[in-house]
C-alpha cells in the first residue's frame, strides 16, 4: 500500500513540474533560426525586403462572444470589402463560448473571416489566468477547438490562433497548449517598446526579446509556436495602448475627423516605417457605442482598401507571409485565400442546465443540440 502512495505522489509531482522541465530558451542565433520554420524576435523585415517592397498588412480583430447585436456592426463595417488586388478583406474574431451564437460564427467563417479562440469560460478574475497551468489551458483552449468545430460547423484545421482573456498570459502554459494542439500562433502579447520600428511575428524556438508587459511571459523553447505581437498604438499623449479601446488620451468620442486622424497617424508609423503589421484591436461594443468612431473606422478602411500595397487580412495570413515573404508586386498577384464554405444545420437549444451556475442558457448552433450547457470539462455538453 505504501508503494501505491509513493507512485501516486510521484505522478502528481510529475504533473505539477511538467512546465518546469521544459528546456529554457537560449538566445536566438539568426544563422540557425531560419524561415519558414523559425524566426528570431526582431523588427527586421522578413526576407530582408526594403520597406517599399513590403506589403503593409492591417489586422482588424474583435474579441469576445459573437451574437445578434454585434453582428450588425460587423455586417455594416466589414462585409463586401475588397483589397486593391480584388481579394476579400480579412478580419479575425477571437471568440469565447459563453453567450456566443454559433450560427453567426458560421456566417462569419463563410464570409472568409478567421475564427480564433478566446477561451471557453473567459472567467474572472484576471489573476486566475496569471496562475493557470497547462491543464487549465488544455481545458480552456484545447477543448474549445472541438467545441467551436462542433457547434459552428467549421473545420478544426481552420482554427489557428488564440488570444488570452484580458491579454493575460499564463507563462509557458499558454504556448504549450498551442504546440500540443497544432495551433499556430498567439496574439495576446503587447509590446510597448518595439513600436517604431514595430516588432514582426516570430517563433519561440529561442528566447524572446519582447518586453513582458503583462507577466508571466514564456521562458521555454517551444519550436514552431508563433507570436504575433500586439504592437501598441500611441494615444494623444504618447502613452502606449494595446487595444484601441484601452487608449486613455483619445480624441473626443463624437469627433469623427479627429478619430480618423488618430487611427491614420498610428497606421502611418507602420506604413512609413518598417511596415510591421498594423493592428486595429478592439471590442465591438466600443465601436457600436461611439458612432463617430465607427464612421472614422469605415473611412479609414475605405482608404486603405484602395492603396495598392496595403492589405487587410486575417492574422493567420500575416504568419503565412512571414514564413515565405515575397515582395508586394508578387503578393498582389497571388490567388485569394478563401475559406471553403460550410453549411449550418440550424438548431436553437434550451433551456440548458449549466453546472457552473444556477442559470439556464439557450444556444443557437449548427449541429444537434447538446444535452447540457457546454462548459469546462464538458465542452460538448454531453
């Protein structure tokens, strides 16, 4: 009996120390870290291209649940847009589970937009994510891949990226789950020092030199896992802000022209610099609550969609280009990246009982209704 307890304790200790046993990342050597599989953290343009030959990528992203309210903004701002090369524009949605309408997720996917992960629970407080371990990340993100594919009827291999709630990394665990589940990238990590020139995407084969704004940041060598840095904006006082709705010193919320200039000025620091990807990272409620901001965003998109060397794309498209960089004249001639449309066998399910709360839920899905409300440990609601 004593040996049983010894073995059990050893197993627990092994599980607890699994993250600590990872190899510590060493300083990156550009001679051994070569594209397409590896890239050092750097502001250098991939492929040693000159700025004038480099496509300027614009990443518009939205966080949180997708529902019947915010889809109206998405349809108004994003639908029927094309880049100057004739290809449909991209947008990435980092979607969490609770209150999400999966039929609308399917609609967004069929529009050609990227569906990425923002956790199942999006639980509070933020400190939970700070302290979360690998098994927590498996349940929040690993299980969400299957959940998203099941209820939105999109292919699992079309899901590539994650963004942590509150942009709170969980150290190595955040990136271990990306590697374990064959995802591609994380886009949760702000930089407030590598802004002009901006930091380009890179891998974690070697130690990152990116500033750790919201620790803990990764320390382990995790080959093939990509970081898409959130290159911060500067507000009107020059203070960095990772998301548009987190900027403190902003133009008046009812001043469309001033907001258009504010967005454009931050874009130009990339366009007239090293062409690092420009991010408009935002929560939809901020755009909807401020009509002048929405109008300014539409004006900005109207402008960039007509500039020959600017491309509004899904975040995964940026990583794909960095892996195999080509000059803008070649990139603009490439075939458009299009999602293979999927059907949605619509069902409205509920009321569903949830184990984590006394509430009952309704769900709009593209599949058979679950028996219970899906949640941590039971992502399909069996």
